[in-house]
C-alpha cells in the first residue's frame, strides 16, 4: 500500500508544469482566479501535490499564489499557458481532420504531442489546416499572436429551461467516456437539442435529439455548452 509521500511523488512525476498552467488558464473564473481544490479535481490528483506545484510555479513567476486564496496566472504564466493550449488544440484538429481519430480520442494523443512540438511545427500545422479557429470540441484556438477568435462559447445546457430549442457550441473534453456517450445519443457540434423537461429530484434533463427522447444527468448537461435557437 502506497504511503502519502509516495502518492505525492507520483502526482508530481506524472503531471507536468504545462498541464497545471493549461488547467488554470482554461478553468479560471471571469476574474481569472481558480481555487487549488478545483485544480486537484481537474487533474485528479491530491491537494498536497497541487500545493507543492503551485509553490514552484509561484517561484518561477508563472502564478500569483497565496495559500487559502485564489490562484491567478501572471502575464508570463498566461502567455505560456495560452501557447500550450494553442499547441494542444491545433494537434486535436490535425488528429481529427487528417488522421481521422474520433473526438473522444484526440485529447489524450494531443496531450502527448503538444509537449514535444516546436513553435515552427505548430505554425506549419496551422497553415496546412487553413488556420482553424476552433478545435473538434468547439474550443477556440489562439493564433500565434495570442488573439482568440470571436465566437459564442455558449452557456451550460443544465441552465436551459424546458421548452427551449438550443444548438451545441462546444463540449468539455475532460473525459473520453463522456464524449463517447453523448456521441452515442447523437450530440455533436451544431446539433439542435429540444429541452423537454427537467427532473426536480436530481435536475437531470429530458431532451430530444434527432426526434428521439433521451435523459441526461445534470453533470453531463453542465459540460455541454449551447446557444438558444431563435
């Protein structure tokens, strides 16, 4: 049985600095802040490992971190993280469009490729792909100058009241089983969904996709982002 110190060492070994910065960049609130426990949840690691890495990132000038307070990227940290996100999402487009991998498999492969790619290679890929603005999950891709494309990122499907028709703008790519399931029930980018009912007990939704009724949990609906269809 692993001791706590051994578990912490495994966390530190398996999760890179780039992974931390990317999670902070992608998951911060509107004011740019995120809590340590949110980082731990996203990376599925111990709080102790997160604290250790945050101290290191703070010393290196990538984050503003004070224990028990919100964590925020410095300008240097934001620039670094944005570049990693750009690399990751361009690789996802390549793997999906050129290699033909389904959207539930590109995330893991892109995680491996983003760390070993030069900026020159990423720029060449971007040009070959005709400068994509969004990845296969609907997330925006920063250009090489850090500019984000304009687009409606949407609101969580879980916030939509029954009786509304919506269109899928993007989905979270954190879990392949989640992507596999929503694909199985017909949910994909730009798909129209009719929200039929909300179950008061657990806030799950009854939706209609391709004229078929489906039930999805509140957690699942919270990871699908949509805009209302006029």
